[in-house]
């Protein structure tokens, strides 16, 4: 009996979501809401673009530093010095690249969090774009 009750509750919940989604799709939006949402999208995507640009610059810098350090290691006199210098160059690169990725993830997350706040302030519920970006880049 409990199994059927749970299934019934889930069915009602899903049916309610479907009705809500249809109501949202059929809703006529005021110019104020449209403008508000356009501003929210502008703010979100500008922040994401900035995060991606910073990520690109950071990774390019890390790669350049690694390249130069490895090239310079070949000027060292002994094998041990060369090996140590190359190992350090790779470790520094790894640390820097991981930090760059984390900064990108944080920047995107903050942009999406702010977008959700802005979207609610505009009076718009869940949109179809709320999680798509998290699977890209």
C-alpha cells in the first residue's frame, strides 16, 4: 500500500510540474520582466566571459613559464640539476593549472548563483537554461 501511495505522490508532483511548466510557457511577460531578464542574462554571461578570459590568460602564462623553465633546465651542468629543475617546472605548472581551473569553476558558479537571484527578483521561475552551462568547459 505504501508503494502505491509513494507512486501516487510522485505522479501528482510530476503532473503539477508539467502544468506549471505549461503555464510558464504560455505566460505573457511584461516589458519590465523581459528587460529585467535580459539584464540578468547580460550580467551572468559577462561574468562567465570574464572568468573564461582570466582562465585562458592564466593557463597561457603557466604554460609559458613551464616552457621557459624546461628550456632553461637544459643549461644546467648535471643531470640531477636538470631533472630537479624540470620536475619543479612541472609541479609549478600543475599547481597553477589546478588553481586556474578552480578559479574558473568558482567564477562560473558565482555568476550562476547571482543569475538565480536576479531571475527570482525579476519574478521569473525556473528557466530552461539554469544548468546547461555547467556541462560545458
